[in-house]
C-alpha cells in the first residue's frame, strides 16, 4: 500500500508541476504528457519535475514501452552491462524482444535516437516489417531519408504511413536524440490510434517541435494515412 501511495504521489506531483504553467514551452505536448502521466507511463523525478526536455535513455525507453504496451519477457536475454540488481532489469528483459538491432551490451544510460525509438515503437505496437505498404514513402517525402539506418527503414516507413512520425519541413532527422516530451507525443499517437482517439490535431501539428513540426503532408502520405485508418 505504501508503494502504491508513493507512486501516486510522484504522478500527482508531476501533474502539479505541469499545471503550474512552468512548462509552457511544452504546450504542444500537453495532451500527450497528461495522458502518459495519468496512465503511469511517464513519472516525474523525485522533485516532481517531469524533465520533458531531457534526452530519453535506453533504459527509460524500455520502461515506457513496457508500461505502454504491457510487454512480457519471451525468454532470458543476457546483456553484458545489465545485471539483475539494476532497477531497469525486468523492463529491459521484456523490451529486448522489440529491438530491431541487438548487441552484447544494452548501454542502458545511452540516449535514444529518433529512428531507434520509432522502430521499437512500431514493433511494440504489434506491427512488423511485413506490414509496410509504401516502401518508397521516405524517399518521396523527406530530404534526409538516406540518413535512416537501413535496418530501421521499413519500420520508420510504417510509422510515417500511419501518421505516428511526421517529421518537420520534410526532414526526419533520424539521428537526433529524442526528448521525454517527444517520446510522449509519439506514444500518444500510437496509443490514441488503438483506442480510436483523434490522432492529428491541427493545433498540435503546427508546433515548432521537430517531431511534430509544421505540416508538410504530401498526397501520398495523406492516402497512406487514410488507408491505415480505414478511411476512403
């Protein structure tokens, strides 16, 4: 009971900081952050600060993916730098099956790139590379499509097709590091689609954040998004 009370207190303190307006610069992510905090996906630091501008680490990615999609370990996975006494051990075990690229080391404190997060997000949401509908969507719509790692290309393409990853001004910036606020935004789009919520809010889409950015939607993107959403 004490542990539950502590978790609720941290979540509420995070919401209090959010509601004070001290994080006005993240207004574009208000709905996404509120959703993630209220559902226990994102928690604040000990002082209640949600640290939305901080870069997301790989072990934090594991935690929010597991909490978002209820991922379960499919077998023992050994990483040379993750031991059973680490706080993130169980999360990493459950998340490891949804990593496109694996190595002997997990590098839990290393920051996450956009393409890495997006690729795992697609896998964790239940989709696979075989679900790609338009293999050329990146080249047709983004100036920096060649920068996407070939191992992530199909999964990133699926994320673009479904409107999970929009880019900004026709740039994906796949090697850029991902912030905690941006991670919430991406998660909210996927989770919202699964619950029938509205994914694309024009007021949000006009934000200056590179993950959402000024809309630069081509006809091809619009058709792909409509098809994935069951629209005509």
